[in-house]
C-alpha cells in the first residue's frame, strides 16, 4: 500500500489548488501537464496536493509551469 504524503505547508496547498484549477481550465490531465513540463506525473501530483513546495522546485520547472498554466508564481 502506498503512503500518502502530508502537505508541505498551507502555502503549498494554496499553490497546488491554483495549479489544479489552471490545469483544468486548459482541459489537461495531470499526466498531460507533467509530460508537457518534463516532470513525472507523481511529482506534478505532489505539487497539486501541496506535498511539495513550488519554492523548492527547480527554476526551469517553475518557469515552465508559469508559461504552460499561465499562473503567476
């Protein structure tokens, strides 16, 4: 059985919800979004769930998220 990761912090959860909303507006799945960003689906899911901090994400990943999902970070 897979363990569920705990949220990183409240801000990470807030950003994750914004990522999910932006992704859904574009009609993308988590897997499609991860593929376009060049990251694993698992890592992208953790970002949306707030289990990973966007502040700790690679600068290139943050820039790609900003461009693809049209969000300000």
